[in-house]
């Protein structure tokens, strides 16, 4: 399998549930990202990991908790979410220090909070 | 604050040419990216400009003017499969991408 994969592709959860999103990259990259994409809004960067260390947390509510066990895997743990958290959650990876810093995206998880 | 502006939606005809503009105001500049995103799919990389001028890649070209804070994506010989959203993003001084809201391009026969 190549590129960036995400599971599940679709998720419906209640506000009291706990769930996790998974991302895996097969590109040998050293940086991984979580983005939130809402309709007609710019991509919002949530978290950045470089070499498994979190280097960015853009004022994301604590109900979102990232985990990066190694440079190939990234998780986003969700608990007590709100309806406004419904969105497409995209994972991306890149090679820090590369000439173009191009980010490669996974297909996303469409999250609906009921 | 940091800001990326691009039109919300554009319509063009199959076989024609369309130019999608992007203006930006960011803290620092380390390059400008264009991505294509089909509905329900991941954004895919189209182009990267870090120096002024035109970069051509097949039917797609991207232009950058750093002094004007301006870029455009030019799509030639439009095909129906080019119907998608086109995202402009600027890498700031912290090497973080600042994204525009995207331009939805509708291609009509």
C-alpha cells in the first residue's frame, strides 16, 4: 500500500462517545499533520509532529488528543465532541528539509457528531 | 493577521482557458502551493512557486509575484475532469501552510 491512508473513512458518533482516527503514511516522511476541513472554509491546521515530537498545537480544544507512536502512524483521539466538530479530518505527511515541503494528504475521515 | 484570498467559485467552458487568482498577506514567505481537490477526495499537489515568474507543467501553469503578494493558476484546454476545488496555500516564516478557502471550478460542456 502506498501514500497516506486514513481509517475510518466515515464516522458518526454521539457527543458522549470516544473514538479514534488513524493515519498511516508509507512515504518515509518525518513530519505528519492533522487538519480540519469545514465547508467553504480554509483548511485549519490542528497538530504537527516532526520526528514524533509535537511541534504545533493551534489552540485546539482538549477534546481532541493526538498521538504519534512512530514516524509512520498518527492518531486523533476524540471524546465529548460537539456538533460543530463535524467536518472532514485530513491527515498529511511531508519530508522536512526537502526542497519543496510538499504535503501529501490522505483521503480524510468524514466525521458527523450527533 | 495572515490572509489568503481567492474567488469562491468560477465557471468555464470545456476546451477554454481559466485563470484562478490568489492574493496573500503572510508573516514571511517560503513558497506558494496550488492543490487540486475533487469532491470527497484528498487534496493533491499541483505546483510550487518560490521565485517570481511562471512555472509550466503540461496544461497547468502557476505564476508568482512576491512583491505584489499575488499568484495565479492557469488551466488550459479545460476538460470535464478539471471540475474541482483549487486551493492556494502559502508557507510562512515558520514553514507552516496558510490556506485559502479554495475556488470551486465548474466546467460546462
